């Protein structure tokens, strides 16, 4: 289960990086569309940090065998 949580973290990070690339490429031509990608970048990076914190808390809660 923790492996799945780790992969979803990095999927959010990939979406954030792709959104940042789109922001840079669209900023001078289509600014309204770039703002759309700003929203996705902020949300995906925030979800990455939230998921990472949640996964680490979940791993620390497991009893060590």
C-alpha cells in the first residue's frame, strides 16, 4: 500500500512540472490559458506535499517488526 502512495505522490509532482512548463510556454501568447495551468501547478504541488506528509505519518504509525 505504501508503494502505491509513493507512486501517486510522484504523479502529482509530474503533473506540477508539466503545468509549470505549460505556464512558461503560454505566458506571452495566451495568458488566460496560462492562469489555468497556474491553478493546476499550485494544486498538484500542494497535493504532492500533502500526500507525502500523510504517507510518512502512515509509515511511522505502523508497528516496527
